[in-house]
């Protein structure tokens, strides 16, 4: 089989090397687009904000005080459809400590937390989660699963949630923690936040700082999914290698044309060579954009555009850098060897 393909590969390499570069760029771009879209689908800011949290949710930090007494949460003035959550630093993206959990949750079995009761270390899990013997291990402590939420047919992320409580509200460490007031009603969310804010300031807090929900969500995702950093660094290194190999291969194939254009000062011919290389890249990106969007749908069409734009910047910088090095060190030597 490989013997049959050898003439075709030789034909492309010698006579139609631009086709080879075009295919190389296209396949590589589709691969990078696939990686980018997979990460984006793993965590979409839109689904994160509009899914797990209401778009009117308030995310905030309490500064200038180390401990706060949250016993005021047991009073009747707190709306029943509001949740007051803490994002633990070392647990996970979809694991939240609940100082208060909304009564709007529907249970497949079990019940909601009972704030101010003597029961400690309890957990409620999403529909897709299961734990052996209904035991959950978080931050070095065991939790008993007392309830499981019904399946959410609209937002799959909600089926992966875990809420837990220590029922320790009298003296809570707040220094550096991120808090979330969430619920189904904008007015009640704001009312609950104002109650928490006023009590915190009365107890000596210097500032209650509201955080952008989008910034918080994105930061928590990257903090939990460390592999994204590795994948990003690996993709960047591979991109540099692929780009440089493609450029060097192209310059090698057109070295005679470059040498002639430089020797006789044919500037427009030299520019035509450069233009042909970038034309190959542009057409490959259009082709990969179409294929990627046919495969994944046009809902995320801007991801391939961002990928192509980044590739173009890297390609542009590396092309002219390698061209400069090649032109100043090797062009005349190559010309001499070719025309002796």
C-alpha cells in the first residue's frame, strides 16, 4: 500500500508542495479547533452563569475581618428561596458549602439541611452523582449524604452539584473566602445580600466587595482544572514547531526563486512569493473553519476564528523572522550552489 502511495507523495512534495502545506495547515487547525472547542464545552461561561447560578446572583468577598457570626441567618427575615454558599478553596468546581440552601430544590429522595440543628457534616448531591454507603469525603472530613436532587432536564451542570454543610454558623472564617447569594428571585437575592452585608459591617468588616460572576466562574474553573494549563502550554509548543517546520519547508522549496528575486532586485516577485505562502494559510483556515463548524455546529463559530487569528499572529512573526535569518545567512550561498 505504501509503495503505491510513494509516487503520489513524491509528486506532491516535488511539484505541488503548496498542496502539502495547505493540507498540513488544515489538519493542524482542525485539531487545535477541536481541542479549544472541547475545553470550551467542558466549561462555558454562559452555561456556568445561567446554569448553576441565576444571572442576578451576587458573588462577593468580606474583607477586614477574620471571623463572622452568621447566626442571623436563622431569623425569619431571610427569604426561603435563597441560597447562601461558600466556594471552598480545595474541594472542586461543583462542590459548595451551604450556610443556607434554598427551599426551591426538588429532591429525588431525602431532605434539605436544617440550619441551627445539632447535626453536622451533611451533604446533598446532584442527580448524576453516587457515593458508596452515602458517604462523601471533602477537605479531610466525612459527610453523610442526606438527600439527592431530582434530575434537571434543562441544565446538565446542575446534576453534578454537591452541597455540604458543617452547620457551624456562629463563628466562621471569612478571610479570603468567596461567597455567593443565589436564588430564583432578583429582589430576594438583593435583600439577602443587604442583610449579610449590613451584619458583616456591624461586626467590624471593612469592606464587602462584589465580584463579577463571569470572572469568578472562569477563575474557579481554571483553578480546579489544572490540566488546562498543561494542555495550553503543550498546544502552544506544538503550534510553534508546526509553524516553523511549515515555514522552513516552504522557504526551502522556493529558495531559488528567493535568490533570483534578491539578486536582480525583483521586489514584486519577492512579494508574490510571500503572498503565496500566506494565501495558502488563509485558504486552509477557511477550509478548517467550515469543517469544524459543520462538525460542532455554528453556535461556537467564534472559537475557530480566535484560533485562526492566534495562529496567524504566530505565523506572521515567525515567517519574517526566519525569512530574515535565511535571507541574510543562506540565500547567496544557496544561489551559488544552485547556479554554479
